[in-house]
C-alpha cells in the first residue's frame, strides 16, 4: 500500500500536498509520504480546496459528497477522507502504480 493512504473503518484517508496556481490540474504521484496534486485554482477564499475536491471526485468517479477535508483547510498539506472506495480501488482510479 502507498504511504499516503490509510484505510480506517471503511474509509480511506489520503495525505495530499497541493500546489495551487499551476498551469493545469494534475496528479504528480507520491513524494515525501503525500500525494502531490497540482491545481489551477489560487489559494484564496477556499477556491483551491473546492477545486481539489471537484478534481479528485472526477478522477475517482465518485460523488463530491464522498470526499471531505479533515485537516489542512488553510494549508498546502491536507488530509482527505474518501468514502465508498477501497484503498486499492482508489489507487487504480488515480492511475498510480
């Protein structure tokens, strides 16, 4: 299993490092125990958080309500909770090795 994933009580927690104001939305892979994600949105008024949730919901093909930020609302380092997927399904849908 990847170091940025933890499965707890039927939910998956993902450590994420966000890089806002990028040229495009993109998943870069694992670095320093976190999944690196580039977003076009700026880190202003929660725009990057909303963009992150929408982008990951699309990549994972799950409803946006199945994702929530449980730590790091105002930080680049975030902890997300995903419901409705196993850790292995999550990894496959993100196209990670």
